């Protein structure tokens, strides 16, 4: 089995551009606790009209690779 080489530059060009785990160096994915508007009915939930997940630099973030936890701002890639 061939072992994967760690990436040196960030391959992300969208939501994770410039982000990297400060603990293990992973470029993601990351788990974020986001706010989302929903329509709550007695029978369950639906996405509310014009709803999209909201997150910012202070959003709780967890690295999927090593479980390091911090704010989204803490995941800024300072190694570039």
C-alpha cells in the first residue's frame, strides 16, 4: 500500500481556501456548528424560505482528521 504524502499547499479554492487545522495540518473537511433557519411544523421540519447555513470566524469548528476544536478563525493557514 502506498502511503499518502502530506500536502504542502492548500488545495482548497472555495469555502476552505486559506484554512488548515492548526494541530495536524489537515486542509479539511471540518465540522462546523452553524445556524440555519427552519420551518418547524408539528409533523417535522423543512428548510425555511431563503435559508442557508450561517457561520463566521467565531463558529465552533472541529477537524475531521484529529478532532482538534476551536473557532473557525483558529484554522487560518499561517504556514503558507
